[in-house]
């Protein structure tokens, strides 16, 4: 939990330091039109209602969609977390319809939200595995740092979760992505 709080604090400080002046100093305007794609990797912290502690592991996501305006992008995305240890693998993921909202048409800061399906999957080598599927949700924030005409490096923080009748899981993830607008 402490690692998640520290990581979230670092992302918040980075995003706060990036002002509209920093965006204009990048040399490439923050234009968003047509098709967009985002892919990212980072660290995730998994928790659940009956878990005693959180577990860290590899986390990432992919998203694709279209731009409705300079401030609103819609699409579909998947986020996942996984950890393997001693022949056992646990994975959690979501597939959501999402909206990416930029409060400023010329800024890089955005808020992200999505709803869809989620799944938790556990597998033990030599014994097989099982999955639970349920409702999935995603909230997040990030900042596009333009490095080319249509390409941005995107530090982000996302929280995603899934819930079914028999299980639940939530992941806080921090990472770096590449966004193409």
C-alpha cells in the first residue's frame, strides 16, 4: 500500500509540474483528431476484499479509438496485471468502453474512465486453473508529452477493478505509455 501511495504521489507531482506553458514549449501542438492509439507498461499493485496485503507485479494496457473533439476521445481499452511465483500465476484484466477527457483543448492533462467486463484468472502449473468474469471499471489520469507531430509519451496512473459473485480484484497501476493521435 505504501508503494502505491508513493507511486501515485510521484505521478501527481510530475503532472502538476507539467503546465500549459510546458506543453507549448514542447514544440508540437496538442492536437487530437481522428484515430488514436495508446499502449503502456508499468507497475501494478493488486488487492482484493479478502486479501491480507497487496501484491506488486507487471501491469499495462492498450487502447484504441476516435476523437470526437480536441477535448473528448472515445474508444475501447484493456488493462491487465499479472504475477507469477513458484509455478502459480495470477492475472487480472478489464476490457472497457472508455472516454478520455482533456479539460483544456490545448493541454496534455487528461482524465480517463471506462466500464465493461473484468476477469481474474489463477493457474497453478501441473494442476490447471480457473477464471471468474464480472463487471469491470477503470478510472485514471495522465499527461501527453508531445515528442513528435502525432506522438506523445504519456505517464499515467490508472485504477481498475473487477467484481463477480465469487471474487473481486482491484489494481492501481503507474506507468509510461506511447500515444499516437
